[in-house]
C-alpha cells in the first residue's frame, strides 16, 4: 500500500509515530502466526516484540523488494521458531535431515466434499469462521501445523520453509497437502451444504482404500523438480 510505504519511509527517517502505526497495523496478525507456532501466549508475545525490535533496528536495510507486511511476517515467524527450538533445547538453526516418516504411509482422500452454503470470501469475514479455523489449525499435528503456518500464513517459500524446519522440499509439500486437506475437511463439514454434496465421478489409484501413498506423491514432486532442472 502506498500509505504503508510512506509510513516505512517516515519510520526510516526516525519518525517513531510512523513506526508505532506500523506496529498497530500488524501486531494482531503477527501474534496469531507466532501463537500457532509456539502455542504459548507469553512466547508469542515475546516473538512479536522481538520481531518489531529487529525490524526497527534493521529498517535501514529494508529495500522493499517485498512489502513491509511480508518482511515483518518473516521476521516474526523466524523469531517464533527460534523460541520454540530454544524451549526444547534444540539448536537455533534447524539441522538438515534426510527422509522422514512423511515419506511413508497414506494420505487420506476427503470424505466429505460439498459446495459451501455461502461464498467462502464472505464466510471468511465472519467471527464463527475464524474461530473454527483457529481451532482446526490448533488441532493439526505440530509438524503439519508448522508447515501450514510458515507457507500459508507467513508466506514463506518452499525452500525457506524446508530450511527453517530442516526437512526436504518434497516433505514440505506433502505436509502442506496433509494440513490443507485436514483443514478443508473440517471446514466443509461445518459450512458445506449436505444437499449439494459431491460424489467423485471417476476413480484414482488408491480409491479402493480411500488413500494415496505418500511415497507416490513424493515421487511425483521429485520427478517434476527433476524435469524442471532438465529444462533449464
């Protein structure tokens, strides 16, 4: 937003009132993201405070390749991850890992597929929708929740998410798929119209057991990535 760029410029010039306005605009959203990572109110508050202090200290280095909102969101997510890892006695930087359990097992197909009773954009503005979504995110297994928060809420890239969590790019994609499917199922059961429930008109491999092997999805990701590198 143009007015936000103006606020950033004023804050960079030492106008603390402008920086306070930036804080006011973003602290609620950043708290929600941080809380979904650390799951403790005090830690989420610390992460947001740390993010704004870091942003203020490094505002002169902000070159506006991305928006201020994206920049401060990445800082807050990183601060929350550091708090989480420190709380568990882990290294602040996530160590790289190879294959993990997400490469095994099956990914369930959606059981309830239906058109929603109202426009999703309109529903998303309601308090009921936000409360149900917050609860659904909270109920995700942590490894899926962290990927969902970093990719879909903090808008980190697949590469950044993989680096932050110490997992492969393919596993980021599989965990994100698991999270999105679980959230969609939960929300559709609440907001879907039973009279407009859809039935799959064709079958996929795995439909007989209602799942798709995670390894099959991982192979498709790796094949796609290999093909992309070959074409470069």
